[in-house]
C-alpha cells in the first residue's frame, strides 16, 4: 500500500461511525461501489462485513487504516482523478491480489476472460512453452505460470518500469514461477525460441490515438499511453503481433489476442492474411467480440 502505509493506524470504531462517514464521503461525489472497494482494500472491511454492519450498526469493527487516511485517499481520487488502485497500490484480479502502480495498465476485468480462453483451449494439451507479449503488471503471465507450473513462460514488455512491477507481482503471487521476463518489442526478445511457442497471448495497446485523447481523466492522465495507444487506427501493435506469429509460434501453436470492441473482423482478417488457421472470435460478458484466436499451421508431414 504505497501511499497509505506511512500513515498506517489501526482503528476500532462502531458500525454507525463507519456508515455515517461513508454517507459523508458519498455526498462529496464518486460511486458507492468505488467507496466500498476502498473500504475493503484500504480499510480491511470486506463488502460482506459492510453489509452485516448495515443490518447491525451497533457492532464494533477494527479497520486497518483510520478514517482520516481513507478520507485523504478518497479526496485524492475525487479531486485529482487518481485511480483507487494506484492510491491503494493493489488490484484484485482473478484469484490474485496484484500490486498496482502508474508503471502499467491496471488489469481489466475483461482480460480475465482472455486467461480463461487460454486455459480452456489448451486444457487437453497444455503448452510446454508460452509467452505473454506486453505483460504490463504481469497479470496474465502470473496466472498462466500458476496454472501451468512446469511450462516455460516468457513475459515481454517494452517498458522497464512495467517489467519491474511484473517481477514484483511474480514475487508476491507466484514465487516459484517458471517465467522469464524480457525487455523489448513484441517477438524480438524471444528470437531464440521462435518456432517453439505453443501459446502466445497478448492484450496489446489497441485504442486509436484519437480515442485515447477523449478518454476519462482517470485513465488518460494516470495510465501509461504506451499501454493504451495502438496508433492511428488502433491496430499497430496487433499487426506487429500477428505478423510475427507464423515464425514465432510452434506448428499448431495458438495466438490469443484481446482487441477493441469494433476490431473483431479486422483482427480476424489480419490473422487469415498472415496465414494463420482456425481463426475465431470470442465475446466478453456483454456479448461483444473482444478476443481473436488462431493457430499456426501444423508442420507439413
Ligand atoms: C494494454 S497493456 C496490457 C498489460 C497487461 N498485459 C494487462 O492485460 O493488463 C499493453 C502492454 O503492452 C506494452 N507494450 C507497448 N508497446 C510494446 C512493444 N512494442 N513491445 C512490447 N510491449 C509493448 C505496454 O507497455 C503495456 O504494458
């Protein structure tokens, strides 16, 4: 908890005091979901305990931070649009509690599905070697390393700061991991292993630059543009990743990509144009096609 730990001050209070404080903070702005997230992650009061307090406010609770500290964090969130994950220094994602910082994109909920797709498509034949291109916080790579502990993983990023954060997340969530971290652009640092990768997964930057400029301040001003912008049409990074796939993937190896909500047809066409086969799309929880899957051709017999 980067910002708050210096002010750590365990405090005991009644449910009534917490609920009155909660009402005062919500009157200043923001959403109840965000404030309850802060009470949980920074205050140590999970949502279920908060619900029990609503039913019985006379209960006494112990918080891991004082309300003064939480007030400061909430005000910074409201006034400076700083993401709560950066203020608390943590981000729950899948079954992990990752460190979060301005060094990398805050892992998004839809990206959890990209990991689910990888696990389901490779369930029958888990990869011997896999790579996560554009690993950022390491969210995807940590999940894959935990799911396939004996497979050899590679996590690549162009940002040194992001790789440092990924290394810390490996240390806290998967200390016995089998994944190496590489600084560089997409496939280039993996040249030694080209042709041997059974799975390459990537959530690359895919937002058209004009759209990045119009994003909400909490994203535009606080998350790295290297993680957001995919160039003029949003497809620069996706083209680079798809173009490298026929050489980089093992015969029959999988490529799984996340993309913007309106790029499904274009990304699938890029995959076909590159000579990949079994091209398909997958939807997010709202039914929007946000993922593209394809395989490298099998080795000629
Ligand atoms: C959308 S973020 C995804 C981060 C993380 N995988 C996730 O899903 O939360 C894209 C990542 O790609 C990285 N990136 C951008 N350009 C790159 C390049 N040329 N080579 C490798 N990584 C790159 C960014 O630094 C960023 O960490």
